């Protein structure tokens, strides 16, 4: 984590430790190995060649440890333990509650906890051993699927639907091309957020840049603005909308149809731990019900 963050303070924040505790761990490890692991480089720290050699083997060591944990837990067959699930807001609401019910049915003595977190934070939670299974949206800022620290798997496609007020000219259309919405005012998330980037990319592929009328970060807020006739929005099919608003979902057509790619993530080597294996199986079963592909 120090290598990724570049500072002890940054690593401490990511791991939810005090900076002094991280520094002490570095000193203890350096003393055990008899080598220097970091040197000061301005306001940051730089890994020594010895530390980089150690880092090259760290991922393999952690993966082996996760595998051993799985074998030990399977052999013990005590049926207890704690499982931590994390996911972005839509997944936490639409997918994770059923996983909790499934795991607790199979492991009645277990404790299962849900943590709502943005995709990047989910991977930090996995690394810090504060979460065991993550459900994330693939974005340009999340770790690559080839990152050796994690095992990531395809879960499902979450298509985006057009959200319009009931009286809109397209409210009764069976489907809509994104390119037909060039002149519409848009309600979007803040720049830098994954949903904002997804919408910008989809509109660019359709040949235009959306005219942003309002900015909303919550689906409830976006639905209220659309209902008031202040603009249109795209909303993932998994997202639940509040009842009572005079709004209509209209499927998008065309190739490609904008969608979010949902993935599962775990620490590499942990897939055979009983609670994690059952959680992944429950997620895959839920995904097949929603997306037969």
C-alpha cells in the first residue's frame, strides 16, 4: 500500500491505520530482513531495490495465504465465520441483500455484513482485509482485470434506460436511439464520477456532447428533476426508482447499447474459502436470473 500511495500518510489513510503504526511496521520488517526498505525522496518516500524485490513476491505470498485459509476453513467445517460484502450503491441495494440471505441459509452460524462503497474504494477494502467480496462497475480508474492482487469475474451487463417525464414526446416509444436525443437537456452526475464518464462516452459514440442542464448524484434527485420536466436522464436498469413520480423508462436501441459492466472482485487465492465461494455462487445465480448471458 505504501508503494501505491507514495507516502506513509496515504497508506495509513487507505488502511485506516495511524501513520505511526505503518511506520513501525516498515521499521520492524526492515529490521527483520536486515535491509533498508524506503528512503526519503522530498515529501514522498521511495522504495529501495531490496523493497522492490520483496514487493515482486508479495502478491504471490498473499495469494498463497488466502488459499491456505480456504483449505483450513474447509477442513474445519465449523460453519461459522464472518463475510464482508462491499459494492457500489445500486449493487448494494439490488444484489447484495439476496446474497446475505443465501449465505446465512447455508451457514446459519455465520455473520454477513454489507458495506456500500464506490468501486475504487471496494478494491482498497479488499486489500486492507476489510471486505471479502466486491461488486463493482468496470471503469477506467479501477484495477485492471489482470491485476495480480485480485480475481475479477464478469457478473452481468446493466443496460441504461432513458428516463423521461410522462408527457415527453418519447414516453410511449418502444425504444429510442441515443442519437435522437441531441437537442435534449440532460441531468447528469458530477464530472469525474463513473456514471458521468459513462454517459459522456455513450453520447460521444452517438455523435454528440450532451447539454447538461442539472447535476444530480442520487437517483431520487434525478427522478424528481425529470418528473418536473427539467431534463432527461439515463438510468441503469438495476437502479430502483421511487414510486409516485410521473416518469417513464424507455429502453435504448442501437449498437452498442450503453450499459454498465458489473464485475465481482476478491483477493487472489481466496475463492475456495467457503463463505466467499458461496457468496460468489449466489451472485452468479442472481446475475443469471437478470441476464441469461
